[in-house]
């Protein structure tokens, strides 16, 4: 059995004003921790886009404002993903919105379309306002889709005989 010290690093970077998207980010963080994954939960306000290259996977969380728009504080992060050499970065995008509006979670759609082209997009998740019990399984599926794409997960590699 070969044991590698390599631990995939995951960042959850979110924007949230009234706490709904933050609540989803915290659920995702808890799932990662329960899976034994190394994860950092970061508000986009305290996250520098130059840090993107430190991670194997980045989970982007955004609310939607205006008419289906990406919040201002997410613009710099959005542009950072658009730069070249991100194709190997595993990503997912999640968000909360209000289906009262014409473009439900429009910011998630805009991130999804860009991340699909620029990165290795694993999953998308839209939640109506406050996350409910039933959303936990959807969060678990998102994390499962991300971890499937991380090369060194599980951590035991090569020559393993039971
Ligand atoms: C001015 C304004 C515009 C909004 N526009 C949209 C929209 O176009 N689409 C949508 O799905 N939700 C829209 N919302 C709802 C928010 O995205 C939703 O309340 C979200 O859960 C807030 O996230 P937060 O609690 O993380 O800040 C809007 C809310 C406000 C106040």
C-alpha cells in the first residue's frame, strides 16, 4: 500500500449579504470536513484572486441581485477565472436566489457558463432563499461530484492489495 501525503485543497469562496448563501457555504464546509477533506471557507471580501492557484478545487457561492446579475464584490473573482491556465482547476458554483425574480439565480447561470469553458466544472446548485433539510442531500451530491474529479482522492494510491 502506498500512502501519499498529498491532500487536495478545497476553497469555498462566497458572497452573501443576508446570510442565505453563507448558510449553504457552511453546509458544504461541514460535508467536506466529515469527508476528511482539507477545506477553507472564505468570504470573497477577504479573498485575493491571486490565491486561486493554491487550490485543487474552488467552490463559488453567490447570491443574485439586480435583474439576474452577479454581485459587484464577485466581479474580480469572475474575471480571475477567465484568465488562461485554469482548465485543470476543478470548480463548482452554488447560490441562493428568489424565484419571484425573472432570472432565478441568474448569477449562478453566469458563473456556470464561464466556468464550464474556463475550468473543470463539476457541479451547479441553486437554492431557493434559505437552505432547507432537503437541500443537504443536494449539497452532498455537489461535494461527491467535486471529489470524483480530484486525482489523489482517496489518498491511498497504487499497489494496494487486500
Ligand atoms: C435588489 C434585489 C435584487 C434581486 N434580484 C434577484 C434576481 O434577479 N434573481 C434571483 O434569483 N434573486 C434575486 N434576489 C434575491 C437574492 O438573491 C436572495 O434573497 C438571496 O438569497 C440573497 O442571498 P444572501 O442571503 O446570501 O445575501 C434579489 C434581491 C434583491 C434585494
